[in-house]
């Protein structure tokens, strides 16, 4: 049996259907059907790669650090500087 079962299968279908509906609204039913099916095929290929071990998960669970941790501010205290309390002019005006 596949881990996740029916809910995981349903989530695999949600995004391609949404892509197809949006394209159908903008470009017509044939474009919607074509892009929806293409998106589903691509999505299914990615899911198969994850299940067979061809792809590894990304993100925090894989050990990637957040931008705050990369700056050495893992406790969130970097935003308490007096300078960060003021709104600055955009770089193109300054």
C-alpha cells in the first residue's frame, strides 16, 4: 500500500486541475485540457521520483537553514535594532 493513501492521491490531482481550469478560462477548453493533462503528467512524474528515491525532500526538514539562522540570528533578536524600526526610502530614491 502507498503511504498517504487517498488523501495524498487527491492532493496530487488538485494543482493540475487548478492549472487546467485557469488556462481554460483564459485560453479555451482545449488549452485547459491540454495544460491540465500536461501538469498532471509532470506532477505524477515528480511523485514517482520521490517514492522511488530519485528525488530528496527540500526545505527545513532536509537541514537547510532559514535566512535568520544564516545571519546568525536564530533567536529573532536582530529585528530589535533601533535602525530597523524606521521605514527607509527605496534604493532608487536614496
